[in-house]
C-alpha cells in the first residue's frame, strides 16, 4: 500500500512551496512529505546531482527509512497515484549518480540504501555469520543430558527442551513464539541449564528494548524460577538476575547512537539475552552485536509476528528467515495462556486467514466479540464499566483494587493523533464517565485517572510504558504504580512525562497483558492497518477481546502484512 496524504490546502505544512519538477509533483500528490523533499534537494545540490529522477529516488529513500524500511527496491514499488508514474530505468540512473561514489547512496544487488543503513545491515550480517563459524563451548553429553532431564520433565516441556538443547549447541540462538507459548519458561530453564553445565561462574546480562519490558522480564524469570515444577536445586542460579533496558546495558552516552560498550570495549557478560527482540531496530541490533564478545552467547527471544520496531528494520523477522537453515532458530508453538477462541483467532490472523478470522469474530463465542464501529453505544458499554470500576476503587483509596482495575481492561487504537487517535478516545471516555457520575468536569488530575509513562525516569525507577493510577489518600491525590505486591506512591508533581491511559496505541501495549481488550481498527485506507497490528492487539487479551471494525477493515488487516524493505535476510541466507 503506497503511503499518501491529502493536503488540507496550499499552505499544508507537509507541502514544500518552493519545490519543482518531480519532487513537487510527488509532494503535491501526497507521496512525499516536506522532510523528504528538503533532505533530497539539499543533499542532491551538495553532491552536484541535477537530475530530478535521482532527487526523487533520494526522497523516496528518506521516506522509506521514515516508514521503517532499510532500503528501496524500485521494481517492487506500488504504482503512484495517477497520473504520476515512476521513472523508467530508475535504478540505472541512480547507479550512475555522483551520489553513489560520494557514499550517500549504496547499490547492493538491485537494492538502494542510504549509506548508514547499508553499513549497519552489513555489519549485523557479517557479525552474525562470523559468530556462526565459531564453536560453542562443549559439555559432556552425560552431564548435559542429566541437566536437561532435571529441568525439562515430561511431555509438557518437550518443545521447550528441544529449544534449550538447540540453543546450548551454538553461540547465537533465536527463540520465537507467540504469547503464552512459554518463551520465558524456556529462557529461565535454559539459563539454569547453562549455569549447571558450566565449569566457571557465568556473567549473565538480561535486557529488553524498553524499561517496561525489562521490568516484566525480570519478574517473569523470577516467577518461572518459583514455579512448582522448577527444580529447587537450580533456583539459586537465577537468584538476583535483573534485566535492564538495551540502552542501559550498552552504556548509553545520552547523544546519538553510540554507547560506552562497542567493538573496542565489549560487554563483560558470558551470556547476553535480549527479550522482545521484535521491537529492536536495525541500528540497535548493530550496536548490540558489535558489543557482544565473539566468544559470548547471544540469545534473542521474541515474537516475529508482532509489530516491528518504530525505527527502521524488521530484524527479528529477518533473523528467522535468514538463519532458519542453520538450525539457529527454535520456534515454540504450543499455547498455555489463552482460551481456545482467542488462541484460534490469533493463529488465523497470523496465517492470513481472513475468512476464518471473520467467521470466528461473527460467532461471538469463547471470549471473542465483534462490535460495529458505528454503534457508539456498544463501544461505550464495553469501555465504561471498567473505567467506572477503576474510578470507584481510586476514590475509595483502595490501592490494590485500583491497580487491579488498571490491568483489567484497555482500549487499543492504531493512531496517536487524529479524530480516532488516543487523545480523542481518552477524552471520549472521560465524557462518558462525567455522564455516568453526574459531574460537570474533571480537573487535570483526578482519582481514577489511569496513567502511562512516556519515558524512562531512572531517578523514580519508572520505565517507558509503566502504568499506574491516581488515587485518593489522606494527603490528597497521589499516583500509585505497581511495584511487586504493593503499590508505590509518588507525588503528582514528580511525574514529568505521563499521559492519561484509558486508551493507548497498540504499539504502546507491546509487552503488556490485560484481562480484557477492546481493539478499535482504523479505516481500510490507513497505512497502520496491518496483520501485525491486529495480531499484536488481539494477543494482549487474556480472557476477552472485542474488535471494533468493519468487515472490510478486518479483511484488509489480515491480508495486509507489514511491508518493510530490507536485505538482511538475504545476506544471512547466503
């Protein structure tokens, strides 16, 4: 689907008034935005390139990176809006441009790259291929078998045992699976396995792309170690393991994309584990792999069917596609979390079965429900009761009940802005709350206001994506965030970057789980409407999911996988 916008008027901020030639035509048609045009014009002028076809290619490369692609394959581009057409012999024209010897554009097997992404993709593939040539530490077969037998008992753990055994055999491994397939269980037991068979103490580093995901990773591993089936003799090996953000693991310097740990100053860890790898961009993966010692283990965990990173790249998908022939990828398929209907729905979405998805949603059985987007009263009936329950618990000062209510339901939408964005729906739910309670208005802070943190605050130990709630207390209103078994209270004046969270974007929901989820899909012409968006949203629900959408939007989402142009899978498969 070609991304286009409709200019509001001649003074639309997305239009460049001084643009000429092809750049002006494609900008006025809504294919290029102002930033694409300005960057292409300036760089082209600096390099002495005058041909408007090459300027258009450069602008399209900028647009591609902005939309998450790493490169551009001219032959696969969808036709632009009529009467526009892509230039003929476009790749040949670009290859002959002074931008190529100047190192601005790179041509690699028919793909065009901006130099940065070409270098990063090449570095990731080279480092991974080099790691694949190194032998993992070997352990006595009997010793390894005994530990596997102790940690993975019975048919229930057969799939996870196989994944752990495969991972032990190589320095780089990828463990994939949807929600509830036991990725964390596998990881916890794999780490205990490595500790038990190693002759030396292991330095283990755990990380995730966001603070919220890191906190969930820490808690999930601790919970897995306390499971009744987990051998007591191995619990001590996981004691004290704490995950951090990927930036913190690498030693973020605060500016740019460089870190304290790199190829010349590698991480000290013997084992490095990254969770929620689908959220890792190409740039982040390049910085990570160069910082991991060549002899250290790298274990990547995630769900390749979820939404990819907000920055350029589709790294986990590329790793799965490019490394599968080396037996470096272990896929977990058995689901333990969902009810039958939600699990079946998720599988149908993942498989691109739009008929199956539509039939199941229409059935309305097993925790799956379809709502008409034109029926505002039905949407109100799904989102208002949990919001009222949260309001009443918070006004009563019942911290535990309020924190439980925060995780009971969430409205998930596709966009942050616009008439159907997060802001609009948060305001709509607050209007319904006012109607239901007979009040006239809510102040800036009010009891029962759900909160989501937008950026990491290391001083307060609040992480991007953390959720909390405003509650009544003896001292007035205070914010409470879940912290283990108890709620951690913080003064409202200390919160620097939080938003109301009756509704959040599907992207912000990654790594979270809610008892019930209401999913509001955008119109069929939205660029964000993809299979990955619907799959990610549906799999946030544990007991009930409501999808608010037309049949056209549902079928479009299921049959429209996200398209990100990359060359990483091809490089790894060589």
